[in-house]
């Protein structure tokens, strides 16, 4: 083992050069280097309340996002699907690996900050030129021409983090690790919301299919009546043909809904992480189910509840630390190297103490002189990434607030729309009964019957779709507020 000579190596022209370099940095040289692209503080202010009258009543309560997902969704079939998805969804598992990768990166950064200790065992042979000072001395003292070199021991090195370069890099890696957890939480909210959306869509399709079957039966009865009336010369072939066309139209729509059912079931199965199969559900009470109330809380709670806002915040903090770490590279770095062990050219004397004991200690103070271009480029890139993180955070926060306001207004408007549609359906059901009586007594023609039933069918289909939109709006506001990722502790 080559004995390290005690030394302090200073790779700068003079102390004046170091002082001048530090003075330039401290006097704003880095700011001038960045030009107009100096990163700024992110805007974190949000309005005191939601710009929606629907949220006024709930503004003083805690956000519903703090409720666990199984408290909001009380349908046992839906809860079973979500629980299975939490175990099997591939997207969640992919992001779990991202967390592990980020965790190992944080561990690696932490290792760079700590002193390094290695064990060394080695051996070799050395021959120096005869007509060198060492060769002449070896020959004069009878040293073998081919001289073995055997050694073992410990070597240590430690870069003293005077300017915080390594500490800030470690803290940045820790922030990114925490951000990866929030990224998975955000995917978790998306998966739960998408499963709930698709499940409610499947219930709505079941109700629409049941409605079509009911109307198909009514239309087929009307077709039989038209045929009987034609046989008695009280109706024309045109009436029969129009009723037949209406029956075919409903049958065609029925097949379209059957296909949508298959697609929705397969989408749910994919999210759950299983191959296509029938999805268990009970659609009998879908239209009578009242959408649960969701308290919006205060906009400031988005910082605590929305995983994507929390992720953007952590990534912004990591970017700020990266800039500090990149800036510290302009300053000199101080490192200490040491080694302790045994060294000998003869194996029989390798562990003789203290004759074969070897040690060394060295300190190095290194300052960059010619590679400023690379350090400058890294610093500018880190600053640009920090500015990018500022903009991403502000956009994420704005998007979160906008989504909540949109869903609050949507819930209010859908409630009003559903009540009007319910009244319209009731009126049209009465109109169907009236048109049937009038048609049977020849006081109304077939077109009045067809149009009345068609309007009623369209209104009931729209009523089901509105109920679906209401349920999905509840899911949407829950997701927009940041709900779904919390689990029981």
C-alpha cells in the first residue's frame, strides 16, 4: 500500500483567486449569469372561498376529502371492486416501484454525505529502472530487482460538506422520494374515481336496458293493435309500417347498449386487474339513490388533501435544493483521505508491528478553475428546472381549484335538471295513457301515439343519464378535493 504523504493540495493560482471567486458569487454573479430567467417564489395564495353559491353552506366544515373512500361509497359491490383494485391494479404497482426507486436514490445520496470506509487487500510486483535513483539505491542495498508489494488495511475518505452541496442533494432526494409517494396517492384517487364512474355507468346502462325492454313491449303491443285495426279497415299499412319501424329502432338501440355494457364491464375488470368477466351489481335502486352530500371545505385545504398539489410542492422544494447544491459547486471543496494497514515486500514480515505498519493522512482543498463552463451550465439548468417546478406547482394548484368550482356548479345544476326531467317524465307518462285511450277510440292518429311514446322514452333515458351524471359528479368533486387516498391507520 502506497503510503499517503500528509499534504494540503490547493489547486488554485493563489488565495486571492479563491477570494475573488467567492466575492463574485456573493455579489450577485450567479444572478447575472442567469439573466432574466431567475427563479421566483411560487404563488401559493388561493381565494378564501369557492366562487360558487353551492359551496357557501359547506365552507365552514372540513373537506369531505378527509373521509376514507369506503365512507363515501356504501354499495357493497362497488366497495369490493375498489378493494380488489387496490391489491391488483397494475398502475398502482408500477408507481410502487417508482417509490422504491426514489427511496434507493435517497439512500444513495445519503451515502455520499457520510464518510466512506473501505477494506483493501492487494499485492503486486514492481521493477524500477536500474539507472534511476531508486534503482541505483536498491542495487546498492541488495534489494531484489523484482520487488513484491503486499498490503492490506483500511482506507477512508470524507468530503467535508462546507457549502451544503451534499446535504442539499440528500434533502432533494428525500423530497423526491416523498413526492413519489404523493404521485402514487394521486393515481390511487384516479383509479378509485374511475372504477366508481364506470360502476355507476354500468348501473345506468342496466336501467336503460330495462327501460328499453319495457318500451319495446309497449311498442309491440301497439303494433299488434295497429295490425288488428288494419284488418278491420280502421288503419292503414302506413300505420303498421311506422310501428314496425319504431320496434326495430328500439331493438337496434338495445344492441348498442348491450355493447356499451360489455365495454364498461371490461374497463372495470381492467382497472381491477383481472380478465374480462361479469361484474356483480344491483341496479334496481339506481334511480332512487340520492347522491351523497360532499362538503367542499376551504380552498386552503387543497394543500393538505390533493396529492398532486402536495407532489408539486415537494418537487418544487427539491428543485430549490438542487439549485443550492449546483451553486455550491462554484466554491472550493474540502476532502480528507486516510489509510491504515500493513505493507511489506516479504509475506513473512507482513504483519510485523510496528515495522510493517503503514498509515497516511491527506487533506485536499480543490477549487474549479478551467471547468466553469460545465458548472455554469449545470447551475443554469437547475435554475430553469426550479422555474419549471414553480410553474407546474402554480398550474396544478389552479387546476385543482378550478376543478372543484366546476364540480360544485355541476352538482347544483344537475340537481335542478333532474327535478325538471322528473316532472317531464311524469307528464309524458300521463300523455302516453291519454294517447292510448284516444288512439283506441279513434280520436287520435298513430303519429300522436308514436311521438308521445318517443318523447317519453327519450325523457326517461335522459333522466337516467342525468342521475348517472349526478353520481359521477359526486365522485368527481370527491376526487377534485383530494379524497380517496387516505386509509385507516
